[in-house]
C-alpha cells in the first residue's frame, strides 16, 4: 500500500514531466500520468524499504528497468523521481539516499540519451552543490569522474559536481582550468573555467576573486546581475562584498525584456546577494523598491565591519 507521505512527495512529478519534455515530441497528459505512475512505483519501494534485503531488491529492480527501458521520457521520469525523493523526503535513510544518488550518477555516465545525461547532471548539481548533500559511495564518485572525462560533457555543472563529490581528481582539474579564458566568452558563468575559478575564490584566493570580477564585468549584464551575483554571494571575502556594494550604490537598471514590466535595478540584485552573505542584512520580500534599496544602502554604510553568515 502506498504511503500517503510518499504520494504527496511525488505529486510535483506532473510538473517535472512537463519540464523534462521541453525539446521533445508532444506527449499527452495521459501519457505523462502513466510515466509518473511507473516512476512512483519503481522509486517507492526504495523509499519504504525496511531492511537491507528489500532495499537491495528495490534498487536492482529500479536499475533493471532503466537498463531495459527504451522510451526516453520514461527514463527521464524515473530519474526525476529519484531526484525528488532525495530532495524532499527528509526521513530518507542514508543508505537509501546514497543508492538513489548512485542511480543518478549512472544516468549522468551511461544513459544513451544526451538530454537525459544533462538532466541528471543538473539534478545532482542541485542536490550536491546547492543543498550540500554529500556523496559517499566510491562507485558514484567514479561515475562522475568517468563522465567528466568525456570532453563533450565538460561544463560548469560537471566541474562543481566533481569538486563537491569529493573526487581526488578535483584539485588537479581546478588548477588546470582556473587560469584559462572561459570557453563561453560572453556567458562565462556556464563555462568550466568560471566554475574552477569560483571554487578557488570560495577558498579565499584573492587572484581568483579579482579574475571573477573582471570576467563578470566583461559578460552580458543579464547574467552578471542574476547568475553571477548568486555565485558572488558564496564568496566570503571583503573583495566580493565591495564588488556587490558598488552595484548597491548604483542606479543602473537591467535591460528590459518585456516593456510592460517595471524596471529592475542592479542595486536590488546586489541587495539580494548581500542578504544571503551577511549577518543582520535587511530582509525584504521585494528588494526592487526605492525603500528597500535605501534601507540596504544605509545598513551597509552603518556596518562597515559586517560579518558573514555561517
């Protein structure tokens, strides 16, 4: 019998399926529901397993279905279900979590569809880099190393995944990439070189922080004020704070993509990043207002020796 909590957990897979279908041929809502039901049925026994034997059987069945399944959308839905279980199911035991993470690393490395491999990379990136969920199985780490060894799969996400997985090869990769020019000049955020430099910057390397600032200033404004500012908030160094503070003091607006939308100020994006960096920084639901921006500017002037969040 299905656990009520598990059913609630996997309800978002309807949205997952719609998201994962981008770029694919049309699939009806009825087919979405069938893919979702199969994915739930395969992942649920892993989540509710009560002993090592039942867990081993559930994982073997899940892995066997992925190996034999020829329908790409079905495999996508299964990987999405694994991701959702690790992300949302707080009472998931460590053994179950590591088994599902390993399934995702196998998707990154071995799935025959490049789009599915890419989605598995993003799933793992969000779990391991954003949510700080540790990968402990050596098999999973070796899968990530193998995937990174494929030249066509090198990206920001793979570099950060390699580092956060604890791979012994990570430091060598970081050193080899951090001094190189980004492969995507106008959008360096997505490049493996940016990711390597970011890791060194997070470790306190001043030259790397300065390099990120330089690369950020050369890139397109939309990436700078959104994606790159999100990376700067993870660099606990006064240089990064000073860089964001300069934009907080500015009156620069982001390029409009839709005429009817209100202007978005770079100061609001800098405020959001600083709020995640610094203890006591003003909290607003909307930083893109004159009142919020003024309050953030005032706080920065009054707190020159601000402390970083832990």
